C-alpha cells in the first residue's frame, strides 16, 4: 500500500482506514485520493514520514481531526489559507535549510496556537529564538504531553 510517498508500508502497525500525507487523504479501502476541508483541525508539519504519520494517528485517536500531515512549509501554508486549523504541531527543522518559520509566522498572524517539536535548544535555532513564548516538545516526542497540549488548546 502506498501512502503518498511512493514507498510501501511495511510496519507492523495497522494504519488507519484513511490516512493523509501532504494534505491529501488516502482511502485505504480503495485506491482513490480524496481531499477534505476541516477547519476545526490540528495541522501537522513534519518532514519525517513515520513521525508525521504517528503524530497524525495519535491526534486522531485522541478524537481530533488532522490537517496534513505536511512534509514542507509550502503545502502547509496552502492548507492554512484554504482551511485554517484550530491548532498546529510544527517540527522546527524540515530538512536541509528548510524550517517551519514561515508557517509559524502565518499561524501567529492568524492567532492560531501552535507548538514546536524539536531536538534543539532555543539558542540553537533562529526559529525558536523568534518565538520564545511558544511551547516546545523535545524529540523523542512525549505523546501524552502533546495530546494534553492539543486538548487544552482545542477547548479554548
């Protein structure tokens, strides 16, 4: 089964019936791509496929809709403009010189709360230095703590 990456799923974990990658939703029952507009969702931006899919499944298992997950800032920004999320989980480093800074700026401009996933200290990242008041979750991710943040944020 392909999940938008061209790679076959070989994990021992059974994926959700529907899984999204890069803003498209893949229906595992058929081989059709479909999109959905969800405005009360949690946007997920992480360049690591397994991490992103695990985050998405964990958020959905907690009862929340997911926008994404997205692997790069550009498709995440498009999704934000199309259907703004209620909250967002952003990986700071998106591979190479790419970061989630532009997404964080846009979400901040829209007053959408977000949290950073990172292995960096504040002093080691321009993105974190730009948003010192934003909460961070260190990698490896404490999923229980992250879901607690999502719950607190979505209830506001």
